[in-house]
């Protein structure tokens, strides 16, 4: 548990250090894009696209895994119920 807390603390410090550099870059992009609104709109759309892609990919993978697990569970339940209905010793109890 202490290693986990230490790891989270180190990750938070690194994220804060990296955020300072990112803020400087955003100011430079903003000043460069204020001159042309069409380019700025395309740049904003590209940022939204890049933001949405990881969620789309991981959401699709998670949905696939959950669907596969559900199908396996339903199949095993059907198989177990068919076994118990075919076995007279089990159906008597």
C-alpha cells in the first residue's frame, strides 16, 4: 500500500511539472491561430478528434470483452440447465 501511494504521488508531481510546459505551448498556438479562423476551427476539430479516439478504442474493447463474457455465461447456464433436465437423478432432487 505505501508503494502505491508513493507511485501516485510521483505521478502527480510529474504531471504538474509537465503541465507547466504544456501551458506555454497553448499560448503560442493561440496567438498563431488568432490570425486565421478557418485554420483555428480545423485545429480545434483535430484536438477534439484526438481527444475522443482513446475513449472510442478502449470503450469498444471493453464492450467486446463484456459482450463475450456475457455470451459465455449465458451459454454455460443453458448448458447446465440442459444437463439437469436430461439427467433424471438431478431432476428428482
